[in-house]
């Protein structure tokens, strides 16, 4: 049962990253800076919510408490969510959203790549299916980084400011805690130290092309993976969950 | 940010191998790469495509819809349709 709890917790971390970022990106729907970017972002949001759905289905199965993916998405409270702090940060302006997406996509791609080597057949299947979409997300956000970084003075300034703002949340992506170590030991989890090497290469490469500077590592935020979230999380859940909270069991 | 100054592009999608590219619509984008990406997002969300062409709208030369004479001569030449041949039954549906 201890092992199952670890597995459940581990799946929730992956699922919640996708769910919360998917919800955040979906907030752009109908508000994008242009029709084309609006639909582009909405596609990404839908992909992410799709990944979350498959993962939460699996989490519910592992949990074995007769709960569904929907129960896990809509009936957990803030402390029950195990996503990293980066994905819950507000959309801000378009540059903020692109920076958040790029920093996360670069991580997510290599994370899923490594997850394909897991001993857990279900996680491997999910990773193989999702990584094609994640590769596209990465392409989308990386191209916008370059376009805006190497764009006008204004777009450069906004892009650089967005990077500086979000950098403090990047370290958590790679910070191995006891659960990460245990899952790696079990042959199921991903070695985040390796992911960081690939992430660094990728990020440095794109930042150079975008004529942006890599922010200095200063105080790095952490805690999301353990359920300790920023003040934004409650607001996200209030919007995401209100219908199931107000009308329990509602289906449509 | 407004995309009203972004150039307009025409999008052509090939839905299946062997079929030709067909005009799907238009969109705005700042460059070729972005036009392809946007076309992917806007016009192939429901698995409509295997291949995308984009061309900036300004590069398309169009006939004048007011110029009725242009097609007039072809209207009375029914014999240009291959409908006067007898097709042997063994050929079946053509």
C-alpha cells in the first residue's frame, strides 16, 4: 500500500502540472491577442487537459477508492494538488504566458521523454501518446520566445521581464525530494537531474537565438509538489471547481 | 498587440494522399513559419489535413468577377464535355 501511495502521489504531480497549466492557458480562450493565437493557445490548453484526464484516470485506478478522474480534478482542495508553482502563475500579458509555457514545455518534453523508459507500462503508454503534442507546444512557445525576444524594443523588454519574473519557479521542476528519489529507485520515476541538463541546453539555445539573457539564479521558490501553493491556487480552484462544488455530481 | 497590420495568407490543405490541395481559408501571420503554424491550429484541428500550403494573399492574381465576357465563350460549347461517347457496358462506371 505504501508503494501504491507513492505511485499515486507521483502520478498526481504529473497530472496536476497538466491540469493547472491547461486551466491557466484556457483562460485565454476568447481573449487572445489575435484570432490565430487565441485558437493556438486554446488547442494547447485542450491538449494539456487531455493529458491530465488520462493521468487522473490512472491515478483514480491506482487509488482504488471508487473515485473518478473528475472527483480528483474537482473535489480536491489546494493542499491536495501537487503541481509545481510555475504552472499556477497568472497569465499576465502574452509575453508572461509565453515565457511560462516555454520554461515548462522545455521541462515537460524531456520529462516525458525520460518517462518513456519507466518500468510502469501505463505511464509509458501515456508518455508516448502525449509527447507528440508536447513537442508541438514546445515548438510553439520557443518560436514565440524568439519572435518576441528578437522583435521590437517593447517586445524584448516584456519578454525579458517575464523571464526574470518566472525564473524563481524553475528550480522546483528539478528538485528531487524523497518521493522523487523513491520513484527513481523503483525504476518508475524520472531522474530530474538528467532532465535539468537537457533543459539547460534547450533553454540556453533558445534564449541565445531570442537575444534574451538568462536570469541569474537567486532565491528559488519551492513547495508546490508537496502541496504548498502560492496565493493564486485558491482562485484557480474556485473558478475550476465551482460548478461541482455548487451542484455536486452535476453532469452535462 | 493587434494583428491588423499582419499580412494576410491564403491556406491550402491536402486532406488525403493523392488529393490536391484545396483552399481552406485565410489568416494573418507575420512570416511563413507562423502562417504554417497558425494554419495548423486554425484549419487542421479536426484532423483535416496531411499537408499545408500557405501563400501570401498579395501574391495571388485573380480574375475580375465583373468581367463576364471572360467565360462567355465557353458557355455555348457543350461539345467540349466528353458526353458524346458511347461507353461499352463492360467498362462500368467511369
